[in-house]
C-alpha cells in the first residue's frame, strides 16, 4: 500500500488509518455502545494484515480503555504500526469528562497514555480539542516540551480552526491537523485545508463516513434501534431533517460504487482523499468483517464527473 509523508515529520503513513474511538466501548459520554474487545483486536489485526500502518486513539475513548485495547492488539505483533493518541480530555472519579490544557495535566496525561499503550514513545501526540481556548498556547508549548524530552516523536492538533493553528505555529511547528471531514460535513474545504497546504501541515481527517452514516449499512430502522448509550442517537446527522438528505447521499454513493465494485463507504472515504492536502483518513472499524468494506478506498480515486455528481446532490 502506498504511503505519504505526514507534514513535517518522518512518518510515512498509508492513506487509511485504524480509528479506535468505538473500541473504547460503553460507559462514557461519547460511547458507540457495547463493543467486544476481541472484536476490536480482530479488527486491528485484520487491518494491519491488509497493510494499514497507523492507529489513532485518544485517552478519553472509553476513559482509557481504547488505549488498553490497542496495547493488547499490538502485543507480539511484528508489523507494529505507528501509534497516535491525544490529550486534553480528562475525567474524574465519577467518569465525568473535563477539559484541560494546563501543563501539569498534559504531562500527567502523557505518562498515563504511555503506560496504557505499553510503549516508550508516542509517534504522534495531539491536542484533542482547543479547549479552553485561552490555554491553547500553554497546551501547545507543553507538547513541544514533551517532544524535546523524547516522550513523543511528533506533535499535532485536532479540531483547531485556522486562527488557532496560527497561534500554535508561532510557538512550535505543527506536524498535523485532525479535523472532521466528510461529504456531509465539508466546512474545512474553504479555509483550513488551504492553510494546511500552505504551511506543510499534514491532515488526517476523522469521520470520513460520518460515524457510519455513509457506510451503506445505515437505515432508518437501524438508526431507530441504536442503543441508548450510543452517542449517535443524539447526533443531528442521524435525526431529521438531516437524516433524509444523508440517506439520499448514500444512494448516490452506492450508485457510484456499484460501477467499480466498491462500497458506499469506500466512495465516501475516497471523496475525502481527493484533496491533495489530506494525507490520510481515519477509518473506524469494529470487527474484522468491517475492514473488507473500507480498505479498498486506499487505492480508489473518483473521476471528476463522479466528484461533480456528488457535489450536485440536492
């Protein structure tokens, strides 16, 4: 599988990476519902066997559990991938999530992630959210400090706007930005992607299939039957009036995919990879079987006519 350099780093990453959000399981505010750890581990192994070479997780996913699952999956593997994780979202004894970009908090979070992941250095350490905004400089300076100490190899940010990127760049170079990006959430096209391209900031997009909405497996009935603890039940993209329009988008993706033997999800991912600024896409997977429905996007490219067809969906 081809690779591309991520921003100013020496990381050569595949177009698709393994997303470990849902692998955090249930019991926290942004859960995808119950998830069997063995299914998560099987999905990671299947994706690595297909050639994917990076995993993106975060401390807050499952309140530490996703990182622990990643560690279990990588134990004994000869083809170890790059491991990316994030800081800034913490939690208390009551499992309530907090926001902190204070230096002492980030240093403690980094040490905790290293322990859970059972690694000596994090390949890419990212600020999860620029919150509180007034502490962005303190948080970013702390990541630069961790890089100098050798705790992390490269540093990036997630969910930053262009102004926040510029504030961070004034302190230390940004290796990568991780923004949400999909056919139905494409706001970064206008300003953020051009900024990243002009400043050699790699882009690894998340939710290219919009949390399963664009996979082709989502129906009204499935949305209605999502578990109570699945965050998507409360997400506007899974509710009217957006639900009807999003399902129409899936119909077009299925039509395009059928011409090439591709799934709607692979078409959706390929759409995000059409932009030269996008280095890679994070693809959530919850079982080995799901890997087969997305991995083809790594070498599939849409034609200009197909991109126009998607753009013209009413």
